[in-house]
C-alpha cells in the first residue's frame, strides 16, 4: 500500500476575494521534493440545522439554488458570520429562515464540505422545542418557502432524489446515527 505524504505550502497567492469566499493558488511541496500547484477556496464555516417538532415533523426550507439552477428542499443553514460560533450561527439561521427558535440544541457533528478544494467545515445541529416567534426574515437575498415534512418522508425524499443537497444528507446521516 502506498503511503500518503503530507504536503507543505511553499507559497500562497490570493487570486480573488469575495464576501462568500477567497480563492488562493498554492504551491505545495512533499517529502522528496515533489511540487504542485493547487487552487483552494476559503469560504467561511457553515452550519445546518434539523428543526424537529415534537410530533416528528421537520421544518424545512425550499429555495432556488443558482449553482444547480433548480429549486432545492433543505434544512435551514448558512454561513457563520464573523464573531459567531457554530451554535450562534445555527440559532440565527433558524430564526432568519423559519421565524422559529429552539429551546434545546444538540450538536450532531461536523463535516468538511469539500476537502479537495475547500478549507471550511459545516456544523450540524438538531433543534428541538421549537417555538414560532416571527415571520421568516431571510438575509435579504433569499427567497424561501417554509414547509413541514414528516421525518419518515425526509428519508424517502433523500433516497428518491427529492433532497439532493449533500450537507442536508450528511445532517440526516448524523441524526440517524446519534
């Protein structure tokens, strides 16, 4: 079996800055002197929240995703703002996207969204003891429809392709194995 070598940064060149991420070209070197250039995206950390009601329904959001040019059924989630920890971001996103807050929070885990080219992590949370507070506000750029889906239907939607967002699938995997 071939050994996996660690690669060290020799140089970093910032190629692009955007509020959602920065893009770097990095020159790397491994033991033995091998070098290569790679592109690395540096987005902020993200969170996803499974808001679960006492009756077994999940509060989900439907929105248009520009990357896939399609509507997507998801759980509330988004970027961690500067100065926030993962839990604070989860609470804020739940309120912004659904108008609800939760009395209980359980951290399900963390995943690396795409370690091949990205540096960030995504915190996965379970929110229970839901309470409606206000109409969803969004972040100003989001057009979101909120809907309740039975938990057993969520599993069917994942398997049938009705839910395709990989970070949502990861959250329910962690939920099922908590």
